[in-house]
């Protein structure tokens, strides 16, 4: 049997590489300009390699009773790691992934096809697509969009988060993956933005990121109804790299005097320091 080989291709936003994991049959790593984007295990789609992806998986796990289908809108597709996870853990889920990089979608479809999983992938701008979805039609809206390792400005504002809120069914959850480092000014402003739209919110990150000791991923979550924070916190604490859930008064302290971001003042997320997301 021929071993799978790395595949490299120029896409709309850089050079994408799909590299087989020689230590894990069915495992593939997707990078864009050498920055890791997705890890997919075709043999076991419930295997979530990246810490932030596991945290999104934990959120999906506690949103509804076990195995109950969800309607999930994924803004940012990559190699469709989370949609594949939901298709495996919640069969019958209705899922739409929106990815701006058309050639990347073609590459993933060619090498890591998702036929028969109930996942639709379309090419387009995340915000434009979100603005045209039917109101109250999704249980979960996930924003995981990066351009050159930075979240685009137009996906960071109150106006954008309001579109996500309008797309959610009652009790649904909005989750945004972002990255920041000391002094966490971007994260604080994004938390203020989510809190301005949703009455219930929390933030998830590793303690070292929250203390400003390193640059890393943070997950912001919002809902119109109380979130299952206790169940989520237990799962986060049991991870190989445990994360902390921040809500209530602790989240208010993290936000401090930061104001919600509007379209007029929106900026991309800060650039990561050299080597922050490099492949080891």
C-alpha cells in the first residue's frame, strides 16, 4: 500500500499544505503559509488534536443531550474538523461550513472528502453569508476565521455578533475562536462585544494565556439563555492541557473598561509573535 504524501497548493490566501501524520493512520495536518489550520483524523473523526478544537467539541457536547442532532453553522471551514466531529457524535446534524478560500475547499474535497456526512461547504465571506441565513435557524454558530493568523476586522464587531445572535434558535450558542497575548486588550474588547449582545457569556483559555504569559487561543461563548458552564468547566479541566472557564464577576474584571467594538472602530486581531503557532 502506497504511503500518503504531502500535498502543497497555492490558494486564494497563501500556500496550503496537507501533510499525512505518519504516526497516526488517517491523520492529516492542514497548514496555510506554515501556520497550522486544522487536523483531521479520517479513521477517527472524534479525535480532536488541537486544544481549541477540543474546547469547541466540549461545547457542542454539552449543548444538547447526547447524540441529539444539532444545526451548526461554521464560519471558517479549514479541513472541516468540527463538522466531521459533529457528524460522528450527533448523526443527522444539519451543517453548513462557509470558507472564503475556494481553492482550499477544492483541495480538502479532493484529499479529505466529506461525502455522505451531511455537511455542506460553500465558498463565500462569512459575514455576508451570515447576513442572509434564515433567522433562528441554527443551534450553534462558530466563528473560526483567520487571514494571515489574524481574525479579520469585520468579524469582530457588535454588528457582526448581532447577526450571529439573530441566526440562533432560543438557547443556541455563539462561539468565536480568537487569539491574543498580553495585555489581552483585544480579548477584553471582544468579550465586551459579546456581552453587549448576549445576556449570558463566558471565556475559555489556558491559564498561561489568561495570565499573559504567552500568546494563544481564547474561546468566547454567548447565548440568550444560561450556558451549561459547570458541565463545560468539568470537561475543560480534564483535558491534557486544562483550560479555565471565566464568567460572571471574573469575566467583568477581565473586560474592565474595554468598550464593545463597532464596525467604525473594528481592527483585526493582533499579529502573533514569531513562532507562536509554528509546527513543532
